[in-house]
C-alpha cells in the first residue's frame, strides 16, 4: 500500500509538470499565430515567404517571438530647405566670392539634415532655393567645390559623390531613414550603399532572404516599381552585407 501511495505521488508530480509544459507551448503558439496575422495584414499580395514553424523538438522562447514582432524605430528622411539657414538669398551673387559664406551655410544645412546626400541632390536643393528650375554644370561645380572642402565624402561608381554630416563619424554608424512623406521618397540611387546595407541587415533580421529580401528592401525604401537598375543596386548592397 505504501509503495502504491508513493507511485501515485510521483505520477501526480509528472502530470503537473506535463501540464506546465503544455501551457507554455500553447502560449508560444498563440504569440506566433499573432505574428502570422500581422505579417499577413502587412503583405496582402503574398510576397513574403510562407511562415514555417518548428516542430515540437524545438520551441522558440516567448521573448524571442515578441522581439521578432516588436516594430523597429526608424529615423525619418525629409528634404531640407537651405533658405532656413540664411536670411536672404541672392541669385545674382551666386558665383561671387563674397557669397561663398552664404552658400557654405546653406550647404551645411542640407548636409546636416539629409546627409549622406548625393552631390546632384545637394546641388539641386541649392539651385531651387535660388529660384532656378535647372541645375547647370556651373552651379553643380560651385556647390561641389564648397562641399568637398568642408565635408567627408565618398564616391560610388555610376552614381556620384555622397557628402556626410559631421555627426555620423563612420560608415558603420549610419542607419536607414524611411521617407517622412510621399514627397521625401528617394530613388535607390540617391541612397548610399552604406545606408542600403543597414536596411538589408534589418530585413535579414526579420527573416527575409532571396527574392523576398530584395522586394522587402525596395518596399521599405518606398519603391513601388522596382526597375532593373534599382534591383542591381539592392543586390550589390546584399553582396556587400554578406562579405
């Protein structure tokens, strides 16, 4: 009788432990299901890869699942207005040496707000601030000369020169910036490869790979139709990230 009583106690303890494990599994499955619902809502076209769950041999801890579902905070990219850095602009004085200080202040404002910023975009901001619709070669050369003398820069083949603000000390500290509005959507050629690599890394951490990774990067960058040149640029960023 005593032996049967001991066995009954052992059986009861084992059953209680099994119930605790089942409850933990149910909680994890519920969280994963919620993640799947969110993913489906954000991707009605089905571009994201099918979610596959591990078998009972391995269960991801609840903390890891919640970390996967937690949204990532982004910096926001918006076009800068160079006129905010100066009192008045004078198109007639643009090429005069006495106007260099004014241009320096305008250029510094754009680089600080938008950098890393492409040279052609920087020149376009300065030209528009002076009321010019077109950005001629003389304007570009004037802006480029001032920017090169003051800011760190790097050149990308077939794209152009990117100017970096002082607050970004190294290439590895740059992060991707989402468009602040429809008017602030940049073309993929206007985003330096270091910033694109940061976006690639984020999408990889979300579980994207292969074709899904390419389209996830394009979508996050605000690109509605991915052209061949844009695809090649994303693929180049992916290759550099993997190196």
